[in-house]
C-alpha cells in the first residue's frame, strides 16, 4: 500500500483511523509506504490546511510496529528532516526501510549527500531504496539517479543496493528473474 499520505489531512501515522489499513497489510503481507516529513512549501496555505510536519515524524510509527510486528513499512522521503528519529526507528525495527524519493532532487546535492551518508554510516545501507516520487517532470528521474551516482562515499555495490537489491529484498522479489 502506498503512499499513505494521511499527514496531508492532519492525521498522524499512529492515529487509530489507520488501523484497518495496517491490519489488512499485516494480514495480507503487503508492504506499506508512508509519507513522512515535509510537504510542498506552504502546504497549509495551499490546499492542505491540516498538514502538519509533526504528523510525519517516523517515531510515530513505533506503536504501529509493536502492534503489527510483521508489518513491512517503508518511510517515504527518507524521513527527512527527521534524520535522528529515522535512524533510531530503523535500528530498532528491522522491517522498516526508507526510500530517498523527492529528497534526491529537491534538496541541494550537498544536503542530500549528507543525509544519505548519515543513513549509511548508521549501517542502514541495506535498507535504503531508490525512488523519485515523480509523475509530472520526467527529467527529475535522471536527476534522482545522478544524485545517487555522484555520491562518492558510496561503493558501486552500495549504489546497486540502493537502486535495486534493497527493494528486491524488501518486496520479496526473486532477483534472479531480472537481467542486469
């Protein structure tokens, strides 16, 4: 299921209103993507009056993860700007992954690299997945790819993990079925 963006409606990730979604995903073993962190600039003034950044704090997922221990969740946008919280949650709950969509093209390259490097330094490199969060501007997909390729602190193996291997493992795909 994804991307659940209840935050835009002023609903926190741990709100009981979302329990039926989490219960179904847990029962059917379907991974869940949750919007976290920021939204478009000035969101509360531009069509999403109930949007609050605090509802996108990844730590709000902790009670959900305790209630549904088999639930596979990936945090959209790397949990940005909640880096410490994202790292803490991922270190505690191994079924949590992140994607780096949007932050890999919205953030200045140096800021994105710093954020990505901290996730890798925290030994979470096997749970970082590529994403672009792009449906409108196709050029952004290339920018997103280049943002990872230009990260000189990543080995080629780590880049391959981000681009494919981590998502294949999270989604339980048979990687041998893909020709690269």
